[in-house]
C-alpha cells in the first residue's frame, strides 16, 4: 500500500465512526433555543479571544516580576503558536473533509468553512487546550477557569456543526500534551535570555524591570528571612 493510500484511509477512518455522534449532536443543537445557538456560535470564537486576553494580562503582570515570570509570559503563547502550526501541518497531510460538507442532510448552526479548510484536528481545540495547559503551568490561579473554558470551546465546534467529536478530542490532546512540554523545555534558556535582554533600556517597555529586591539574591534572601521571623 502506498503512503498516499494509507493517508487517505487514515483520513476516512474518522468519519466512519464519527457520523452517528455528529448527527446526534447537530440534531439536538438544532432544537436548542435561538439564544443558545447564538451563544454557541459567538462563544466558539470569543473563547479564543479570552485566552489572548489572559496572556496579555499575564505579560503585563510579569513586567514587574522576576525574569522567570516574564520568560513564561512570553513563552506560553509562543508554545501555543508552535503547536497550532503543527496542527495545521497535520490537517494538510490528512485532508479530512468537514462533516458539514461530507454528510448529507445535516443542519448546522455555523456556516460550513470553505472547501480546503480541513477538519482534523480542530485548530480551535488545539489553541484552547494549549492555552489552558500553559496557563496551568505558568499561572495556576486562572487554571480553574481556563480548563473548563477550553472544554467549552472544543465542544462548541461540534455543537455548531463544523467538526466531528474526534476532531476536537485529537486537537485537545495535542494542545494539552505538547504545549506545556515545549514551554518547560525552553523555560530555562528563556529565563536566561530575558535576564540579559532586560539590561537593554530600549526593551524596558516590553520586558519591564526586575524589582530591586528580586534582582539581588542577597536582598531576596534577607527579605525571606525577615518574613519568616514575623
């Protein structure tokens, strides 16, 4: 069997077992109230913007924090972009057709993407899951919010009818596993780079500056010792 034939068979394997679940979800979605359908269609894009906003807030907070915090604030969205790029390569390789085009007589909430915009894996799911996973590593305070949001974004893609369930499951798995691993792999050199780049005044508006106490190890140790005796 040639590589091309194997690729085609792999791309066709998903729809064969995903059609029934897709039909069940889209038929149920068509019976939901108009406000819920509108919320689903808007939310599928709005969720991604929320993650962008969270990364922006994280970067702003890191401007007055230590080098590692700033490195993580910059590397987290970078890791998401890299994993998204990988998902695009997979989509182009597999060529799985969108269910809203491939399955006859289905009613979808969202307009079906243009031909050539392939289905597997779901890019929205990749981005949402990768964002939530990196935030879990770098800003755990928002993890309780970010993780459920990623699930909602992924499921909304099936609800509005533009993806199979296995598309979003694969995308979520790809983002959850690869993005934090990539972040952790480059965190140490990233911290080193931020420490050097912060010495350049021209980059201060972007990278901020280390707080005086944190910039001197002996001062940080002194503050820690003082706090422990209170």
